[in-house]
């Protein structure tokens, strides 16, 4: 593989990134099953040969969107979670706020990334299965980052005695659902900030230890 080939293979390569943006829009509008390579190409204003230059199948495009969306989430919350200068409740609030913001500002990517059920319908090609295993590992890693901060809060007496991994399920479920009902065409910056504030308040408030 040449240096040019390696660059083209990266999800952030210009040509590949254009395909992912177009595919995320098409998948969001039509659903995975109904979207074709032709639809993705049409969204780009290009021929499907351009898509096939980077991807062998629709499932490969879908999985690339999912891994890209998951990596955006991880890259955003890891620095917050690791900021030892902030107490656990503040870190969790900021993590939830960031996640909510991405659900609104990167709506198409994150909506596709949340459709885990459809990933089970992908082909059995080894490369696709390997990518799916990567997605599952990224999801588990992301949940664990939240669980670790919740554990810190529980040990500090800020949060209730909860199973931290179990607590991440409804927490992330509520945040992820934003990508399905929020219309990015209708919201502005102030609306997004208000919604993210309310979700972060709700999540941290639900975990706080109640005064006796």
C-alpha cells in the first residue's frame, strides 16, 4: 500500500469524509435497508463509482459512520472524565452536556451510530465482522468511562449506591434518544445549550444522594 492509499483509507481522508457525510444523511432519511449506494452517490452529486473507490459494500460505509460517530464521542468526553481538578458530579454533568450537544450538532452521524440493532443485519464478511467487534468494544469503552466517574462520585458520597455499569444504560439511553427526536433544522445555538443543560441537570440530579 502506498502513502496515498493509506491516506485514502483513513475515515478523515477528504474523499472518504464526503462519502460518510452523504451516507449519514441518506441513512438518516431512508433507513439502512432502504438506502442504496446510488442514493449515497446521488446525495454527493457524484457517481457510485466514487463510493466504490473507497468502499466495497453499503455495510462498510455504515460501519465506518458508526465507528466515526463513536470516536467523536470518546474523544470529546475522555478529557473531561480525566480532569482531576473537577469533582465527579461536575465532570459527569459536562460529559452528559457534551454528549447531548453532539446528538444535536452531529445529528445524522450520531443517529446512524445509535442504530445498533441494524448492525446485526450486516453481511458476514470478515472485514465487516471485525469492524462490528470494534464498534462493540468502543461502546463498552465509552460506557466504562461514564461508569468510572459514577464510581468516583459514589465513593465520594456524592452519588447514591448504584451499580455504575447498570446506571450508564438509562443515562446514555436518554442522551442517545435526542438524536432521534431533535430536528437540527429548527434549533439554534441557544436552544441546543438549554436542552443540553436540562439533560445534564436531569442525569446528575438522578444520581445524587438524597439528604435524609
